[in-house]
C-alpha cells in the first residue's frame, strides 16, 4: 500500500501525543496515513506490551490510519545501526510515503532523540540503491526517499517552522490519546506507579500547548513542526489565501 504520510516514532502513543490532530486532519482530507512504532514500550512503568499494542490499535482506528506497524525494537535501547535501519528502510520502501513525520531532534526521553536519528538515517539510506532490502514476499525492493521530513514537537519545545491548525480534529486527538488508558489521565490508579505522563496535570498540559500554538496562528488549537534539512519548498501560496488567522 502506498501512503501519502508515514510517521515514525519510538513508542506507541508518541504520534497521538505530538501530531495526532494533524494526522487526523490529513485523513479527513483524503490522505493515506500510517504510523510505524519502533518499540512496544515494554519498559514503561505502566501497562504491558500486549496492552499497549491493543491501545495503539484502538487509537489507529480513532484517527483513521491506513496502517499501524510495530518493529519490536528494544525499548530504552534504540540506536542507529544497520540492522535497525534496514527494518525501517523496508517499511519506507514498502509504503513509499511522500512525507515522513519524525520525532524531535532531542528530548527529555533519550529514546526520542535516538529514534529520530535512527529514522533520519534510515530515510536517507532508503534512497541508496546498493542498500538492498526485500519485501514480505522476498522480492527486492526499489529505493525510495520521502520528499519531505517534518519533526513533531515532543516534551521539550523548539522554535517551529510552521503550526498546523487542528481546531477541527483536537477532540479526535484527545480521544486517540485516551485510548492509551493505562498511560494517560489515569482516574483510578492501580498498584502500578503514577508517572510523569499518567497524572491529570500532564494531560491538561497537552491541551494548554495546543491552545498556545493555536493562538500563535489565530486558531483554537495547533500542532508545531520543524522542517528538516533546509527551508520549506513552496510552489504555491494557496495556503496563505486559504487561511485568515485572527491575530
């Protein structure tokens, strides 16, 4: 299946938290969107890998993803080596996305920055003919490199290159996040410990950030992005004429 957009992230729930509203908006616009999670989040303090996979599947349905894959890389041990790169290259060549979303260049969780570097290396190497991979049927894959790579913001802020208006899909984003019921806005804690992300304050912060970046573009909610490796290429100013931010 060819995708328009492929998001690459360290853990199940990273994309919902950071670009879920944008992914949902793209789906609503008729784009084919997919997510590849690198790990099962097995080192997280709450939940189990099996539970998180079920939660990820539910979140994918809420957003309307065309595919959601998990590479099963070891949580907390992400690094950019050829073995891991080729697993991602296989996905990039299989889905041939025009745009890839990747995580922040650096972040609070070491896995996030490491996953981003792994993703960037794989994206580049996916365009090299002499790095050979095969598909699920054992057939050689053609090289493929996405035309655009966007960094989504994770825990630590950066200066964005643009903000995507998610006013119409913010409720979808919230619903997708809350599909990870072992992780976020936990109302009835069990014997598992409270974590940085499980309390109500963290969940409130998600909405506050979306409101902040929405405010900067004259919208109710927004998600910030940084364009990777150069200025944003444009062939039309149509989006400027299609938006009317009140600011």
